[in-house]
């Protein structure tokens, strides 16, 4: 697995919605429902080789793209403080590729940070999920909230 595949696996591996996951290049593919698939991928947002967000695309396997959404890391994590004097006000989180090697730039996400992205992606995927296959833990959460 390359760096991007490993990072996507950290984010999506525990998904209760995205089934039959496949990691290819900078993308994760999976099944949401009978005809719906999802592609989750790291994207650049204006700067070459700076992956500052994650894009989720919903695809109907018979009709094509249904919808897509980009989550910017700064929208999820803000501008985290780091122990680097060059970034006293924090850093805009992103993955960068330099000399053929990809890695997080200055800010390195912790488990809770990966979980925060996963939650955001899962919330988006639920919009397209077939209601008859809602996982039990989501049904329980809905009942508790009422």
C-alpha cells in the first residue's frame, strides 16, 4: 500500500456504511447500496502536490456521478498548533509530495483526528444510504435522540 492508501484505510477502515472497500492509488472505493458506490480521495485545492482535503463522490453504477463533496482539512481540524517555531499561529493541515515522497506537512494527525474525518465522511454517506440497511448502532442512536 502506498502512503495515500494507508491514510485512507486509517480513515475508512471502521466504516459501517462503506462495504467491500478497495484502495487504489489515492482513492478508496466501496459499496453504499444496491447501485450506489462511493469514491473517497485526497485532493489538491489549488496548489500542486498539496493535498488539503478529501473528496467523496457518490456514483450510481448505472447512471454515473450522483453528487460529490470536498471536506477541507482546515474545516475539520481548524489550524492546529504545532511544535515548530516557523508556524507559531498553527499550520493549514495537508499532505505534500516532495521528491516523490508523500507525507503530512508539519501537522501529523492523531487517532482522534482520523476519527473526526471519518465521522464527517460517514455523515455525508448516510444521505445516500438505503434506509433498510441502516446499521443497528445508528438506529439505536436515532431512538435515543428522540
